């Protein structure tokens, strides 16, 4: 096997962050009639570029197989995420003085979860979304959407057919693109003058510090630090001028960028995050070593908890058919013998089986029909939202658990 090279700078990738072995696609939910058919599994190996320090997984699966016409992730099923989107819109309108003459473009606009709030304010929008089923949901909200993969070619078409945007935004998409250089070049093509690009992504520093290895899966091609993002942006003629630290997805960054010659002054968040990453040695190999051992300890702790519960005759159900949960369960080798079932609010995931583990997925009301002893919250980043939603179960004795960064029970 030839040694893989960095998707950004093409340097050989010789440093491992963690090798999670073979894993199915995290969002490839299984119809019950295919319960006896094993899921295809692909290598899931996160590596670190020793030149530009972009963390990345191998291109084991084409993007077209992951982000297809029936992509199962709909952003609007998380109340906390909708609140986050609404707050973002309020903040951007105020900070940049956006009004009815300004176009806002969102890349990977999903089901219109964010742009709908600009529409409410009378601000023109355009969503660019590769998955037809979620784009259709956006159109129903009044969010004009183009069904296309985004890159430099798409950006060139957009600027010939649309007004130049005042704001371009994307949330949790930069990690999802196999050709990150083409994507960022497309962003630079859309921008003009003092137009701003904001991008949110889970911060690699938190992934390492909090052992968030379950956020590693095939559709997340890259795992981003400010260090790596600044270098990639600079190559495309973009300049980062501010950074905000966010609590979303276990700790994210919101990066503000513009063209190199734009007038935006540098904000205070930039120096702070640069210093944090330097202190964590993200600019050298030492910052990434030892992560595998911590991942193995987390895995073993989860399996011990589940096996102990089974030995005591206690039942465990999972909440949230999240991609991160599928990485966790498959790496730990957990199936229906340890977790009876999973529940999810999203009808597109209900009445399916989780990929790899084949744990059945039901609607949330199943929890109340026969309350389990434990609910393992797989999307640990919305733990507070879930426990509030299920407070009636807690009153009847059900306890809640998360597995990351270690098993914690409340």
C-alpha cells in the first residue's frame, strides 16, 4: 500500500492520531429487512500532516456515496441547534449591518435551518446543498436552494448568475469536503470587497483534550485547528480576522475571514486561540502523541459499564442515532446484546438499524412505554437538552449516561 499524502499540501502522512480500524459509513442506516446483511466497512484512520498539521482520514469512500440524495441528517431536529442558528443571524445582522439589499449565501445549507431566519428579516438568501431531500425541505421554508456540490466551479457559476454576497457562511461543512483546497478557493471566488466568510467547525484542540474520537468518521475528511485553517485560507487569498469560541459540538470555533485586502481589523479572539493551540503543541508532533491510549481507555470503560449493567439485569437504551454514536459503538464492538435499542426524533432514522451494530432505532416514545434503567446519550454534545426533554423518565428512576470523555452517570 502506498503511503497516503496530505489533502492540503501533499506531504506524506506518517503520523497517526488514532486508527479506528474498519467501520461502516456512520450515516448508512440499515433497513430492517437487511438485518442479516453485514454492512460494508472501510478503514477509519486519522492521520496528522507533519508539514501543515491538518488532521485527516483517508479517502476510503467517495463523497457521492456519503452525501447522496437521501442523506439522513436534518439540522432542524435539534432545538438547541436552531437556537444557535437564530442567535447567529441576529449577531451577523447587527455586526455587519445586513439588510434587504444584501445577499447571504450558505454553503451546505441543509434543510434551511439557518437561512430561514434571514428570510424572516427580509434578507435575500441562497442555499447551496448537495443532498436533494434536505434541499427540498429548505425550499418548503422559503429558502431558495441550489442542489450542487460546492467548489470553485460552482462558485464561478454563482457569481455570474447572482449578486455578490455580503456574507457567506457555513457550519460544520469544511470538515466534510474531500478537496478542501477547491472548497476554500470557491469561497474566495464568491467574496468581493469587504464581504465576510464565517465558518464553524469542531475545534481539534477539544477533540484531543476531551477524547472526542467519536467525531471521527468517513464523512469528516478533516479535523481542524486554527493553525491549519489559517494556512489553507492564506493559500487561497483569504485572511482570518477574528475567531469566536463556541460551546457547540463539544467546543467549536467560528472563524471570520475576508479577502487579503479587505478592511476588517483583527479581533481579540484570534490571538487567544493561536496561543491556546501553541500551548497544546498543535504545531509539532508531540501535541498528537498518546491519543490512541486515551481512546482505548474510553472504549474499555464503556464496555465495562455496559457489561456490568447486563450482569445486574439492568437495561440500557441509547438516545440519538448520531453519527458519532455509530463510530463509538462500532469501535467498541457494542451491539443489541448490550444496548437494547436506540431512539431518535428524526423519522428518517426511525424503524432502521444502526450501521454496523444493527441496534434497532425507534421513536422517542418507546422509552416511555417501558423505561430502561439507563439511557446512554450518544450525542453527548446535547446532553442537557436530552435530559431536560426526558425529565419525566428521571423522575421514575431512569439514569442518564454519556461515554465521552469517560463514562459519566447522572
